[in-house]
C-alpha cells in the first residue's frame, strides 16, 4: 500500500485547481428542494456526471436511481452512483448529498452565494453548499480521480453515492433507495457519510439521538380579554404544557457522555400566531417541540408520557390538546467495534497520525435511516461546520485531508 498511497497523496496535494473547478460548477447550479422554492437536483446531477465523464470515467460505471417527484420540472429527484471495481466485491461507500438549502438573507452575504469566491490567503472557498455537502462530495471524487490517474485497483469496490433530498427529509434520497433499491447495499459494506465532523477530523459519529418533532394544538374557547371566565385560554394552557414538556428533561434524565449535550432535550421552538389583538383571549393555539432523545429511550415511551402530560392540561384548563408527530426517527448506534469504525479509525491514523474516537450527536443524518435497517455506518469529515450559514465556506486543505483518508481506506487490506 505504501508506494501506491504515496502516489495518491502526491496527486491530491496538487488538486486545489480541480477542487475549485468542481466546486465552482456545483455551486453555480442551485439544487434546492421544491418545498423550499427550488427545482431539485437534476441539473446539478447531470452536470456532475458530465464532468466525471470528461475526466475519463466510463458510462458503464454509473447507475442512476430516479425518485418520481411531480413538483420539479424534470419529474424526478436523481440518485447517482459511481462504481470503481476493487479486488473485493465488498463495497466502501462514500455518500454525499446533492441538495443545498436556500441562501437566506442575501444582505448577510459578502459575495454572490452561487459563485465560488476563492480566498487564497485562507485556503478556502465561499459559496452556498461548498461545505454542506459539496466538500464531502468532492473529497470522494478526488480520491476516485487519484485511483484512476495511476490505474490503481482498490482493495474494496468503491461506490460514490450522490443523493437527493437530504435537507428536507430524504424521502426522495436514501429513504427511496432503501425502500425501492435496498439490494444496492449489503450488510458487510463499509458505509461512510462525510456530512459532519470537526476541525481536526478526529471524531467519528456512531450514534444519533432519536428525533421527535411535535405539533401541539390546544383548542379552548375565545373570549374578550376583560372576561376570561367566559372562555378557555388556549394560549395559557399551551404555555403550561410547554413547560411540562420541557420538564421531560428531568423525567428522562439519564445521561450518556458520548453525546454533547449528554442528556435528552425537550425544547419548545416554533410558535404559530393565534389572535390579532391584545384584548382577545385565544381559543386556539399551536406550538412545536424539538425533542432529541438518547437512544436508550424509545419514542413510544416518550410519546406516552407526552400524552399523559397533555391529558393533565386538558383536565386543568378544560381544553382539548391534539398532538401530532411531525417528524420521528429512531435508530440504534453503530457499534464502536464494527468494521467500518475500526477501518476508518486506522485509515485516519495512516493518513494523519490522528487517534480518532467515537461520538454521538443530537442532530440527524441519513445514517439514522441506514442504522434503523441494520446497516452500520460512520459519519465523519474534517470541517469547520458552517453549514446553512451566510458566507458558508470550505477549507481546501480539509477536502484534501479527507481525500487522503479515503484513499487510505480504499487501499486498506
């Protein structure tokens, strides 16, 4: 591996112009979900495939799995796979997503978010999507280009997956693939998702808190502000319930130091408008909860306690409470002894002399969908974590560092 790995490293060290070229292309095509005002990923996916063909990959190496979606002009949300055959049929996957979030307030950007700005002094580029998740996408592509440059056959079959719809729930991305094309994946595949990490690339995410988003609708009786006794104040009841649901942090109170924060969290967040005037006691109120729950608790047991506390509010205030799970995701952790974690740890050590260690996170990734069906996976990258922010940037050295790690993994026996 040493001679081949040295060749690959030399190639990657000279890859900054290629990174800028590909990032410029990808950033110029806004790939925003239709519910966020965009037209999906088809144009970006086609441009990426054409770019890869121009770099010498063959049409036979590509497979595309289109999820139907009538909301976008192409009618589909594309999921593209590039395969590089290895000595083993066992696959190493690097999964990145094609979609990006909207730019937000343009006044907060110092440059056009759809045109890459190269900051040579700080070795970074600026633009929407350059880190989330184009850095992970490009690091996989660079590693593949390095293998092709020297006609090196990797130990494992390398599969780069470019997914749709990660930012808005993955119904047309990984969820679609797992439902309609699950035979793509094998339980012994090594699955990496370069969509989270730290500035040193030393943390490997192996677990995610269970996620439950709640819509809490309280129905009372509207009345004049001067005559509260004639109504049932839905807002007052909702405020009491919000505090009781927040108190679930003291009820489901176990901790796990692998996570930060190490406890389950139950936070009231979004609030819908109720009445238009100060002197109206609302008979209708809606708020939302973002619950991030340690895997040791099931969503079923948590929701049962949520309903119990809502029933207490109904009795106290004479209101009706309707609770809807807007989103829920529950998945087990990837064992730290699993092959993907062990081999990735060794690849990071080989590439950078770093002793990586496992962590859990409160956020959600497509890893949760895979783990729930029994696929071990690891989320890892070297990044500043500026996703979704104005002036989002990606450090070129991080892309190169991650490509080196991927090459070390691809060649690992």
